[in-house]
């Protein structure tokens, strides 16, 4: 089985826009790149897990989400921080889905798809009430990251 770094997107890898959809707004944190590269060197798959309620709120489309993600992944790879997969929840908080963080659906789906051992994996995010809580629900190790704005 694989081990993975599950990492949040907006506010963790890139500055939160909010409702990031336009690639011109992409600004990646240097320390997030370093974290991804470090976990990759240690043999972890890199999986982005992100809530994207802007899709079901009608703020942007799945195609716009994919366009932003494509720009993000291309820039990360250019910086030597390759990502293996992206899982997102398009639902609004009031829709009661199982995939919206801090729900565990995104992690469980990735674990099935990519043969990931969650007990050997790690979560990194910028919000303890969302990313930290998701990790706690599965008994996973996690780290909350707070960026300095000069990154």
C-alpha cells in the first residue's frame, strides 16, 4: 500500500482568492512547495483535497475549476513539486454530503483509488476546524500550516 500526503489547496498551497477560479490569481506559497517536495522525497504520494463549494453556488464551473487546477499543477511541477491526484468536493455546506471536509469522503475515495494506507499517511492544511478535524476523524497525523505573507 502507498502512503500519501493529503494537502489542502486554497490557503495552504496557494493564497486563498477566495473562490479561486482565474489562473491569473494563482500565487503559490514557497513553504507549501517545500513541504510537497519533502514528502515526495520520503516516498509519499501527493494528493490535493479541496472544498470547492463555488461550483454548486454557481460562482464558477467545473471547467473553470479544472483550468485553475491545471495552472496550479503546472506551476507546482515547474517548481519540482509534482502532485499525483486532486480530489474536490463541489457541494455547498448545506447539501450534507460526505465528501465536504471535515467529512472524510475525499480521503476514503483517494485511499480506494490509489491503494493508500491512511494510517501511514499525513494531512496538511490551514484550518484546524476543517483539515485537522478531518484527520482526527480518521486517526491520522496532521499539521496545520500558517504562512508568513512574504512566502
